[in-house]
C-alpha cells in the first residue's frame, strides 16, 4: 500500500492486521504515506520478512522493549522523525540482514548503537544505513559485524580522529562516512580490508598528506578498491602515484589543499575511468603519462592554477586517452595559448576551457569534436570569427557558451544548424547588428543569453512566439539596441527569468510577462504599465520586478493585491506622481521597495506597515511632505537600508527609529527635519559591528513555479549614495560594507550625541548643513572604520578632539564653516586635508591653515609681568603678582 495517503496511527494499523494475517504476512510495504505514531511491537507478525515504513510521519523514540519478528530480514524506517537510538532488542534479530534508518533524528552515540546491535544481529547484518541523522561520537570498532557488506554513516555528527586500531569487517564492500566532522587521516588498518570496493569520506576535515593516505590504503585494499571519494577535506600534498590501485575506477580529490605540480612520472591505474581534482592549488600542466590512461572517460581539473599552454596539454592527452575521454574540464585555471584543433578527441562530449587565459584568433580550419554535447570557452581573450563551418557535423551539441570573448559570431544568412541547442550563451560577443535569424531554427531553447552583442534591430515576432510553445527558462537580451513594441503571447510554461534591461523597447508592457519569476525591463522606453499590473487574475509566481528607468507616468496603479509572491519591486527613475498606492501594503513577501526619483507626494502610507519583511525601502528624490511615521521603527525589524533623502519631510525624528537594529544605511538628507539627533541611535546594532565581505548575506526568497514546483532565488541590492562629493552607485557586498548615516541639509539642532561614538562599524557620517551646536564628541576617534566625516556648516564650537587624528582610514573630512577654536591636532591624517576643509572657523589655527597658533602660556606657578621701557624687560616672580596686576609696573623699574 505504498505511496498513498494513509494517515492512521501505526499501532492501529498493526492491530487491524493482528488477525490470522499476522501468521501469514511475509512482506508489508507501507512507505510513502502519512502514517503517524511510533514503532509498535512487531512480534505479532511471526512470518514477516520485509517491512518498509519509509517516508511516513513516525516520531518519538522507539520503545526500548520493541522486538523484531524472528524471521525479519529487512526493516526500513528511513525518512521519518524518529529520535533517540536503536533499542538493544534489535540486536537479537538473528535473521536481520538489512536495517535502514536513514534521514531521521537519531542522536545516540555511535558506540552505543553498535553495542545495541552486538547480539546475534551482528552475524546476520549485511546492510546498515544510518545516514542523515544526528548520531555523534567517532567511528567505533566494526569487526563485530562479521557479515556486513554496506555501512552508510553519512551526514551525521561524527567527529575526532578515527582510532588507529579501527578495523573493518572482513566482508565489507562499501563504507560511506561523508559529511561529518572527522579529522586526521585514514587508519592503516583500513588498507587491510581486502573486499572493500567503495570508500566515501567526502566533506570531513581530514588533513593528512595525500601520500600518507595512499600508503595507509596500500595493503590488500589496493587490489579491491574501485571507488575512492575524498573530496571536500583539507588533505594536502600533491598527487601521488596511483598505480598501486589496480582496480580503481573513480577517484575524487576535489576541494582539498593539494598543491604544486603533478609529478611527470605520475601514472594512472589501468582501469581508472574518472579523476577529479578540481578546486585545489595544482600548478604547471598535465603529465604526458595521463594520455596513456586508455579507460579514462572523465578528467576534471577545474579551479586550480594550471598554467601550461593549451596546445601542450592537448598533446599530452593525445595518447589512447583521446579515444576514451568523454569529459574534459580545465576551466578556471591560468592556461594560456591559442585554441588548438580538438577533433582528435573522438568520444568527447563535454569540453570546458572557461575562465582561462586563452588568446589569439580562432583559426578558420579548427574543428571541435563531433560528439560534443556541451562546449564552454567563455571568459577568455579569444578573438576572430566563429562561423557555421566550425560547427559542422556537431549534431549532438546541446549547450554552447562563447561569452566574454572578443569573438564575432558570423553565421550564413540561411544557415540551418544540425544541432538543437538547449543553452545558448554568447554574452559580450559580436552577434549584431541584425537579430540572429538562425535562432528561429532552435526549438529546444531553455537558457538564452545574447546580451552585450551590439544588436540594433527590431526583435522579430517569431522570437516572442517561442514563449508560447518552448519551455524557455532564462532569457537575457540586455545591453543591446533592441527596439519596437513587444506583442502579447500566451506562455506554455512558467518561465523563470527575462532580462531586457538597457534597450529601446517601447509601448505597453505585455501581460504575458506576469508569468515570469524574475522580470527586468529597466532602462527602456516602456510607457504603459496599467494593463500589465492590473490585468485580471492573481499572480502567484512573479517575485522580482524591475521597471526602473522607463517612461512610465501618472499615478502608480493601485493593483498590488494581486501579486502574492513579490519580493523585489523597483519603480524608480520614472515619472510617477500622486500618492504611494495603499495596496502596496498587501505585498507581504516584499523585501525591497525602490520608488526613488519620481514625483510622489504626501506621505508613506500606513498600509506599508504590513510589509514586515522589508530589507530596503528607498523613497528618495520625491516630494513626500509628511513627518516620518513612528511605526517604521516598530514594524521593520529586518530593515537594513532606509533612504528618504531629498524629499520635503518635516518634524523631529521619532524615537522608534532607534529600534531599527539591522539598519546599516540611513539617508534622511535634504529634508526639513528638525529637533535633536536621538541619542538612542546607539541602538543601531549592526552599525556597531565591523564586517568583512565574507559576512555578506545573500538576499533570498522562496518562489513558486507552478502548483508543485519552486525553489529559492536571490536578488541584488543597489543604491545611489553621495560619496566624497559625488553620487555613486554601490552594489551588493559594497553596500553591505558601507555603513552610513546621512542627516545633512536639514534643521537638526543641539549637540551631536556622544553616543554615536559607539557605532564602531560606521564608515560614513554626514551631519553637514544643519544647526548643530556644542562640541564634537571627544572620543570620536573610536570610530576607527570612518572614511567620510562631514560636519561642515553648523554652529559647532570648541576644539577639534585629538582622538580624531587616530582615525587612519579617514579619506574625506570637512569641518568648515563652524565656530571651532584652538589648534588643529597634529596627525598625518588631519594635515593631509586642504585648508578649505577647516575654513571659516575664525579661532582655529595650525596646519594646514595659514594661521599659526600662539605659543603656549607659561606654567601657572610662574607669572611674568612685563612692560617695555626703552629696551628693558622687567620680570617679577609669583610674590609680585598683585603688584603686577594692579600697580603701575614703572615703580619697580
């Protein structure tokens, strides 16, 4: 009764089967239902041999007294929510051959589990699957399981080193301990497992030298091992001799710390089919001996530092390996030279040379392997012309990536390719000026990127019609000069992404585009969004919408309640006017709202308080003319960017703003705001922390792509900021690192709060053009991350704090047009700024100003009274102080 929707409690089901069927039942399959409860007593089923309860809703601990039927051979309870461990009674199942408890929440120590299975079950068990639980401890002794052939402990919480004396069962064929936290290396005793065919220890923290690991496996295991997976560890050294592994077919050493050149004499096992050493630090080239691996089908060396010339590498692989190789991935290295003829690889299906240093013209007579399915030579410096002759007889080609080269793609006018591509990526090639007609012949396209291609043409109607019958997923036509209106077609499926940014499309936005998950129509000439936004029907899929930099005008349509999944909305840089629509408050999934540079008026609508997931709110450069609503601080706990600058907002700052603990960028500049700067700005938690680019969080959202499909996607945050006197665009991790407060050009008064000294991560502080009084906070030097500080055009008095000279990152400082006095503190940083940054402070002196400071007064315990009488200076000590002050000094002459 597998794969139904049975939802009864398991104990009830067993009770219903407790009639005479309990004596006859041998196989009971109830997997993939909704059965709940926990594992009940199974002893009633006297003949049961197989029981499968996988993929149900069983939970809790297995009762300690639960016993298994005397004839049970196979028990599977994977993918439930069982907790605790395995009862000791399971160890008494003398016929049990297979126990599958994967993907639960078992959390017992591994040694305890093995001890509980050490009854007669240790003699019968052949397959034990405990992966994807929370089992802890380290690898215990396995010798007790005399018949064990397969053991999977992957994706648990095992840690520490594997004890050196750990021995494997004499019949073990497969051991997987991937995705744990094991350290050290592989015990030498593992090398004595003469039946071991597969050893999987990927994604741990093994840190031994590779040569030592191979040496430990050089016992009789070297004759039996067929698959060895050690990827995603911390293994160091370089590639050692592999010839000792006479049966090895697959070796994966990817994502380790291997370095240096592969020794020239390194030879591969005679049966090796797949070798992956991607994402290490290997240098040099590929030894010629690799070309003698006559069974090698897959060679992955991407993301290393290989620097040999490509022609040499191809020559080294031109032995019998050229007949066997199916996959060759050398992407993301430093390989140089021109593209050689590759037709010698008669079986090659996948060929990746992307992100290297290949250069020069592609010869006209060069040919690619005719069996190729996927070709990627993107992100090099290749030049010249790619023509249809280069793709002759390549009827199996499905994926082609020529992006980011200086290639001109010139195909014959009426060329009909022999292939049907699913993925076409030609970004930054020279495909124009006319729209490529050969695309009309391609009827399997899923991904298409022909952005930055110099195409200056009207997109033909046949292209848009493809959306009605193809399963297009990602389409990018951006940064061309594409023109005209886009017709409306029904779409066959729910496409994922359409990017048309930076073209000349005009007219209304067609309604079929509502079906995308992400839609970028920015920097075009679209002039009508009403039909697109307000068409009938709920929009479940659209999650990202960018209509910025178009010619949209009038009021923003008030139809937003239809959009149930919108996470990112950018309508900035248009000609919208009127109020912010109330229905935008129904966008409960919204994380970023950008309405900058329109002519919106009145205030921020109260309904927006429902958008509690907002990370970014940008309403700058409009005509908003209300106070800042206090609820912003209370409702927007995720808000990182609040940009309300260049509006007509007035009133004092609500103290509730101080509740924005995640705020990193606060721009309220060029408004009519007044009152004091709140001291509670010190509560801006993230501004008090210093970040690195490694801490940059992905901005992600869940999307739907049909009733039963969807996933997770991300968006990028961009923001215009005044930086060092000029407006500049900051993106993604740049924006994350820039923690900024800009309150400039308002009417703020009173002192600068000393509490701002606690915002240690602050990079930019602009309080210029206000009515601030009092002194600069004395410990402002604690803001060691500060690069930009502008306090100009206020009424600040007192001296410049000496701590300001301690900020060594300060690149822009302006203290001009205040009432500062005294000497500018001596410090390399402060003297490096021009005099104009200190001007119009009448009592300020010292470099870089021309005005020099008077010498310091004498010590207080010596008073010098003087009067010039001819050429005589008269001095008196402290005892003459009253006389000096109150009598004519001449009487002492």
